[in-house]
């Protein structure tokens, strides 16, 4: 057991209060326990720190030098403890956040900026990636993830919305290639798909029993970035299954049409994740609370 700090608090208290009796009363110890703690400290240091007389306690030169270091060390510990309490109770400092690219920029970042405006001592460090980051090994405080989550005892999650998927194509493409009305028809169409974590993304389609299953489509183009997938669809290069929040303006403006409405489906959860910890720092708590408060607007946007 490391005993480097044993006796320091008692020694400093003795120099401040001037007697073992007063220190014992303040620290809730016996007078003899205080005396033994100081004696053990002197023995460990190999130096006498106090001259003890029947009437008073006097610092030795070694005691005076050691006291200076002890007071400085205890003051630094007090500052450290205060900083921890401040971090726990006051939203301040850097928060590292990882967001899905398009969804994060369009719908999460505005909420984060509102939180940052509410708490000026916060510093946001935001990355945008569709890669599934490892929060613990990459030192990420908070992440927003779209999709089903793996079981983990090291992470906590909070559902903030559900992403609805639709299959869309440009009017020019539909006029040229026709309107697919079944999965069989879909096989004759140009399909544009994205990739996530190196894997091609299958489309989510409703089965005859109403369940949702992944369906591998005939791929014409495979594009890593989903905003580029959207642009390719707008330009008439094929059909794609995309989140409704991404294409709803194009649908409203008549640039894109939905197809296979009875078959395209699937609801993909949107979650906040953060590392499990005994006491959640205030800077993380206010960001989570802000995203949860904004969940109604997010749900409207992604529904």
C-alpha cells in the first residue's frame, strides 16, 4: 500500500491549530491517533518535523520546508477537486461528438448549435462520418447513430427518432423506363445503392406477411455518399431507397416520384449513444437533454 500521503493532513492541521487535541476534535480522531500519524510521517521522511514541549509545538527547519510543500500540494488537490465538481455540475469544456454525414449536418447540427449558444462555456468538436466509430477507443463523448444497435454493456443509448425509407426516381427516369409495380419489375430497373462500413446496403422491403426484410437489388451504381446518391437519382440515373427526410422536398416539388409505395418500407431507429459512467458530466448531460428536447422536431423531419 502506498503510504506517501499518510500523516500529511494531520501534520498540516497541527501547524494550523497548534495542538494534537484541537486536530483530533476537528478530524474526528483521538489525540493519540493524531500523534501517531505525525510520528509515522517523521519516521518515513527520516526528519523531525515538530519540537514537542509540554506547552507548545514548534516547527523544525525541516518541518517548515516540508509544510510549504504540503500546503502547496493540498491547495492543488483542492483546485483539482473543485475543477471536477465544476465539470460535473457546470456545462463547460470540450464535447467530442460524431454524427452521420447528411443527417448530422442537416438536422442534428442546428440543435447542437442551439445548445452551444445556451451554454457559452461549451466547446463542440464535431466529426461527420457514416463509419461506426468506437466511442471508447476513439475518445468520443457522444454519437448519433442511424440503424439497429449492437448490444454493449459499455454504452448507453436514447432513442430520438425513427427514419422512414422510400424508393424514389426522377420523373425523367420514370417516363423513360416505366413505373415498377412489383419486385419482378424492379429487377429490370437501374438501382443506385450506397455503402456503409464497406458493405453494400440492401433495400428494406415489406414481405407478404407485413414484416420487413433486406432485399438485394440489381445494382447499376454504387456510391459511398448518400447526398451523391440523391443527386444521381435527381439526374435520372436510376431508383434509390433513401430516407424520407432527405427527399421530401424533392417529392413535394415534383422532382422525384415515390415508387412501390406498398412495398418500400422499414423504420430505422435514430439513437444517441454515450459511454456508461457513474456520474455523467454536465457538458454531456446538457447535449443529450438538448437533443431529446429537439427529438420532436427531428421526428417531424425524418418521418
